[in-house]
C-alpha cells in the first residue's frame, strides 16, 4: 500500500489531523456540521454527555452522546474552501491509518448532516421555514478539481440548468451531486425539498448589490425560474454542493438542512433568525435520536 507523504497529510505533534485537530477516537461516525463555531455549543447543549471539546482555528468539535447515539458536532466555517478541508480530513480520520499513512483495506461510511441557514429562491418558501436539499448544485468551482461522475438524473439536471440559465458562460462550470436518500427520507414532514445552489460568496455571488455592479444582475431571477420536471431551486447558501460532492465521492451519507432566514423573491429577512435556527437544531436532533443505526 502506497504511503501518503507528510506534505500531503499533515499530522500535528499530538497525533491529530492538522486543521480539525482531531484524533480518530475523538470522532463519532454520526456527524453534524455547522458553519458558525459558536453554534457548536447550541447543538451540543442538547447532548446528554460530552466526551471531547477541541478547537483549532474556526474548527470546533464537541463529541458526546445523545441517548445511545454517539455524535460529533463540528464547525466548518463558511464556504466550500473550508468544506474541502473538513470533508477530506473527516474521511482521513476513519479511512486512513495515520500511523502508517496508508489507506485502510476496510473503509468506513460516515453520516454527515449539515444544519445551517440559507436564502429562499421561491416565493412560497417563507422565512423561518426549513429546507432539506435534494441536490447540491455548485457554481463555486470546488468539485472541478476532482474527478467526478454523475448518474443519469444528475446529468439531465445539470444540462437543463446550463441550458436554461447560461450561467456557465460567466461563472465556474457548474457541478451537481445528490443527497443520500437514506438520510433524506427521515426529513420530509415540515421540510420543503428542492435543489440548493452553492455560491462562492455572500454578496455578488448571491446577487446582492451594495456599491459594486454585477456581471449577472438577473442572477436571482434566473435561479428562481429554473425548472426541470418537478425539480426547482429552493434556496442558496455556501456549503451544500461541496458536502454532497465530496461526501459522495468518498462514500459517505450526506444531508443538508437549512433554516430560511431570507426570501430573496419577496425581499424579506427573518425578524428572529436565531430562534429559527434553534428550532431547526432541536427538530433535527429529535429526528436523529429516533433513527436506529443511521442511516
């Protein structure tokens, strides 16, 4: 088995993987990711017992128990650049022997559920509601650095998106990846479902105009109007497509759940987004706790 060099897989002096600062035994196989480091505590306060609390830069991890289920709650920071770090290092913790620096013969599948915020791209998906993403469609460029393969539905969706929006002429080549059906099936009641667009920024890349002009000022309208069969774009944010894309390539089950704090069609913003994300956290944990042997 080929050894992975020190420059490619960085292990710190305490034997933990570099950015997450985690050892394999400090990570549960059921994982909740959040963007905001301070949100880790908002999730872990519902755990019955916490074993580990670790922080390095924006990556905060609390690992503990929710009933009989061991969970890790990890902050990734904002954006798919951070997702590239987090997903690769989470996978390395379970599927690479850090001592010998070789890939294990028997691979482990993680269950990764993102809980975050997003902006709605449909009038009827109101602020303070929830979305479970059926697909992550990226215009951020991350997955173009990896060798990817799409199933037939993904190919058709991507072709329709490119044809209808023509955004590939202005931005990075779009990519798409699907949710884990094994996780999504538990998040149906009280959740809107649809495609989530992942953007490489918050202002111009999401069509916001402050002092700068935009190369595609009709971005929001193009995304809102996209339709392929029963598929529509529900929302956009900055991590989902990277999680779905890398997770699928690495063999993990991934799901992204969003609290809608803005509706970009009606131009509304939640009056109490903190309460909305807390409701999503509590609801998600209640569902996760009731799933025997996720997924």
